[in-house]
């Protein structure tokens, strides 16, 4: 069996709602985020997914991801892993893109990076570590993490430069799946929020 990886983005927070870059600041879930995490859990425990028996599960230790994991019903099975933490935005932590563009016109995070934070190369190396782990054994995996690191993992799963992540949107409490097609890495499902519409 070729292993695949399910990606669960954490639920809505005040900063994600406002579009603030939320890296290492430990922002809690909003009520809407907690409700979304519970709906995601119900979806993954229904017949099609059957609670993901046999999956290895890891979560970012930041509370918004950890709580999403717990509320989805996977907390007891999940191992915290610092590699899944969000991009360290350095001097841009807590800022919106509009605030950054006011001092740095034309800025694009996936091209220009962030000052005093994690470089694109460092982010890419962390994403590679997750991809290597996911492919390392005969089992599927589920991770709970954050928008930019999950988009980076998808880019590296496909063998693309981490800047490819600029082309894939990822909403709070979404479910995505990376697997295989014709023997090559592929996106099976992306930014699926159907459980939130139920």
C-alpha cells in the first residue's frame, strides 16, 4: 500500500478571521472553530472513514491545532510534533497583508519571505520532514496543523517548490488528502469543508 496523508487545518480563530499572520502566537479557537472541529470529527468517525482505524496521527502543539484534534475525537491517539507548527512569521507576526503592503508594496510571502522569521528554505525543509515521515511506513497518517505549513506540505508532496503553495487556498477546519495517481504523488481532495455545510 502506498501511504497517504490527510491534512486537517485547525478551526477558526480571531486572527484567522481577521487575516492576521498567526505563526507561533498561541491564539485559541473561537466558538465557530470549536463547532467546526466537532463537525470534522463526526465526519471522520462515520462509516466511510470509520474513525481512521490504523492511521498514525500527529498534531501541532499549538492550542488551536491541538484543540481541533481533541474536539474531533483524536486527541488520545495523537502525538504532538513541533515540525507541524505554523511558519514563524518573525516581524510580520500578527500583521495583515494590507498592513505589510503599506510598508512593503508588492510583497508576496511565498516569494519574499518574512524578516526575522523562518526562511522559505527552512519552511520547505520542515515540510520535507513531514512528507518523509508520511511515506516512511505501510500506513496512512492524519495531521492537524496550520494553513501555511499544510500548503507547504502539499507542495513538497507533489515535488514542487514550496512557492507552489501560493496557488492553493486552505480554509479553517478543512480536510485535504494527498495520495497517488498513476504511481505519482497527487492531490486526492483539497480544501474540503463539506462537513461545515451539514
